[in-house]
């Protein structure tokens, strides 16, 4: 028994546009809490019925009461006390406790009443976070029946937070703990559940496992990072810009709203026009002949063929992760009876921007309006005979190209339009320019509350939970940041370290899932970039922040971004945790990692770490390796296993300069594994001469 009397001292700090955010010795109050309210005792989000508390750590029981109220906390035989601060917040530390399957009740009482949380266990607690592949539930995955059959025998519990956003840190989020049963486990995070299953078994079912599922499908990494941490990083401009937008929004008086909206729209349209003038000008530099390609000596040899309307990947799978310009052109004929009559060019929605030329003259353009069909007027019509249309499309992120819909020239007085769908020629232009697309400030919505904006998800979903002691975090995210690997390489360690900072736990363990294979296999592109570059960013970012990374390249599905093999992912994460977090020797969690690539004549010798039992998965020959010479063109290599080495040779590459492995969106031929059956980590490196 011991007693702790906590004196709470309140101080105020500010961050840019957020105004004063008050911090106490017991935590932070922000939106949703007022120090002047009168209230019964309320426990913070995760202190609910069926919760699991982290063993071997001080557990701060936090909540709100009346300002200055004396608080008593009882948990089993433990009794502690505190006094709520002037803001009504309190924090009472439970001492470190051993794991226990004994259900206990947490009782917090004071003059204003009491709060109870029943059936609490003490064990191992983990955050399970990221986008849809972490959120994906057991019912939507392989082995769901098996998961349900075993659920009641396992001491696993899960908390699920709803999808909410905020532009300031919240003190509470809805959600509840659920005990794993055949009836409930179907709604658990599948990766998290199988992670918990393997951990529970490793502890002989004597240590409860708590899974705090805070995930949101389709989200980028930026909304998960606290804004004040982002403001101290390479992304300071983005954080400061958002803070300024929030300040601007809050400074607008209701009576001035209409005028402010009009001014903002005017500013945005001007900025958007300046952006387009800049980027299209840069793209056209040196490419004047592309506007009239039929006059070029290279046409049509340098232009491929495709059918429109279609998104980029239907034209070429290599464009699936390409952000930048793609040019399209075709000839069409205006019959004499339609000549010189007003007409309108009708096109489907184009993602994201487009510029349309007819005979080298611009007839229309749309900037950043990816969801709206195009309509461009030609008031003087076109002369009879053949004409050429050239469309330059800029995709800034995600999937680019043409949505389904009519492509036609509608001529006044004619019942039959001139069809423009079908065969077109195309050519790949430059990558997305390094010029930020202007931000539109929707003055009918507070900035920072969209799920794609920095800190929006952290503030509403993670901030209320971040002080709850956990052993670590498992993280499966990155698909929505594909194509932005350079930034992701910095954002991932920023995320990891920011949560450690906010939780007060510098030792918070992090297990990262490297993206699974996805999209059609590109047999003719041995080295693609795209998702391969994002995987490399995950590998390097995780290492920088002292996290572990498990690879899932071998368990993807070409046609489904949500592979159903979630048990394998959970098992690999658990193996990482058992070995590196819990010190269980003999548990292999790393796949083979390249240690050296050197040249031996026309051959390349690749040496690997974590290579005991190096071999091939399945019954195919060892594949997935490619070699390039000085021209940078990769060619598939023949392979030979030799101990912890793979010897490569590629036809037509006498002087190898680079070597790559599994360097594709979906590296279907990559099948190098170690004795534990774990896949080799993708790489692309220069060959030591």
C-alpha cells in the first residue's frame, strides 16, 4: 500500500493558430474540456470495462473531475490518491504490476461521485495503426473460421476507435474494449489479432494481450503526425501554413464571411492559374513538336497506342504509380456538312489537370478538378477535313487519366456527334513538378479537419490515447503515399519519434510492415520504381528510428490492394516483437538482406545477411533479380545459389553497373527466402567494381 498526493500546476503554452492549449502535470486539456465545468468523475478513453493495462510499467489513471476535488483510486489491493487541478484534470499513478488474468475493478471516487471500469486485466498492450490493411478485419481475411474457433481460448481484447478528425488535440474519443470470442473477433483488426495470437501463445496464454486499434483506411501518413512535431521538422512549411490557415479562419467575423469567401476564391483561382502557367510552361520547354506530332520525324514510332477513355495503368502498367504528364494525340475528320459550325468538345472527368489543343491551338484547359467532366466550346467550329487533337494530362498524385464517359465533338444542328473515343497515340512526359499545388481554404470548414491534412487524425484519434502505456506500435501504411518516397523516408521516423515523445515513452517499440505486392506483374520492366521506392523508404525510415520492418512482398495480390493473407503478416510482426522486444532467442524474424554486391567479370555476386538456409520459395527457379549496364537498362538475370550468395548473369550486360531485386510494384518472380521462409528484402544498388 502507498499513497500519492499529486499537486497539479497549470501552465499555458501556445502553438501558432491554435491559441492557448493548457498543459497540466496530469496531461493536456484541449477541445472538448473546460476547466470551469462542473462534472462527475469521468475516466479517460481507454479506462473502460474489459481493458488491458500494460504490465511492468507505471500506469497513470487519468480523467476529469471537479476542480480541486480529492480523488481516490482503488485497483485490487492498490489504493492511491490525488487532487484534481484547477482545470479539473487528474492523474494517479498505479505502480508497475505483473501480468494477471485475474479480472479486477478500477474504482475512482470523490465528492462528485465515482467512475468504475470492470473486468480489467494486466498484460501486454500494443497500438495497431495505419490505413486499410491494418484496419482490415478478420471476417474479410483468410482463416476467419479458424480465428473464431480459437478466440475464446485466448486472453485477447481489442479497443477500436471510430474515424474522427480535429485540428486540435482532443481529450477523448469514443470506442470500447471487446473480449475476443467467436462472436466478436470477426470485427477485430486481422493483422493485430494474429499478432496477438502468436504473442499469447509465446506467453503460454498466461499474459493478456490488449490491441488498441486506431486505424483508418485510405489515409496518408501526415494526418497521423502531431502538428507541433511536424513544425520542428523538414515539413515546417506545411505545418506553419496549416496553422496560418486556422488562424485566418478563426479571425473571420460571421458578418464578414461572404466577403472573405469571395476573396479566398479569387486568390485561389489566381494562384491556380499561376501554378498551371509554371508547370505547363516547364513541360512544353523543348517539346514544341509534341503539340503537332504528325510533323515530327519520330511520329508515330516514339508514340505508343492506347484506347481512351481509360486511366493511366490501362495504357501502361508502369504508369500505375507515375505522377506527371502523359500526352495523347489522334486525328479526326470533320465532314463538309459540319464544317464551320459552332461545336463543343465533350470529355469525361480527367485526373487531375488537362490542356487540349486542336491543330496546335489551345481550345481549353482545366486545373486540378479531377471529378468534373470537361466541356470546351469552339464557337467558330472547324473547317472540313482532317484535324489533330492533342491532350496533355497532368496527374499530381494517385491514379491519373480519363474516367469513363463520352469523348465527342458535338456540332450545332447535327444529331450525330463526332466520336473521339477509341484509338489514340500516347507518350510519357515529365514527372510531377516540384511546385506545390495551391491550397484552397474552404472557409465553410475549419482547416485541419480533413482526414488528409497534417495532424487531423492524430488530434482526434491518437491524442486521447497516447498517454495510455503500451509496449509498442505495429504500423501498416504507405499505399496512400506511394509516389512520394523521398518525403516518406523522412515522415516515417518523424511519426515514430513523435509518438514516443508524446507518450513519454522513448522506448516505444515500432514494427513496420513493408508494402505487399500489388498491381499487374510487369514482365517487361525488371526495375519499376513506384512501390519499390516506397518500400525502400520504409526500410530506411524504420532503421533510422530504430524500428523493426517485416516484408510482405511475397503475400500480395495483383488485383487487390488488400491481400487476404493477414495471419502471415501478424506472425512476422510477432516474431519481430518476440525477438527484439521480449528477448526470445532463436526466433527468426528477418528475411535475407543484401550485405554486398560485387562484380566478378560479367557476373554479379550478391551476399546476404540473415541467410541461414538460403533457398527458393515454391518450385520455380530463383528469380526477381535484374542487372543493368552503364545505359541503365535492367535485364532479367539468370541465377545460381551458392551458400549465402546468389551469382547473377544477364544476357547482353557484359559490364554490370547496377543490380536490383524485387524492384517492382508486384515482384511476382522474387522468391528468395531463408530457412525460416522469410522473403528477402527488395534492393537496388550499385555494383562494387
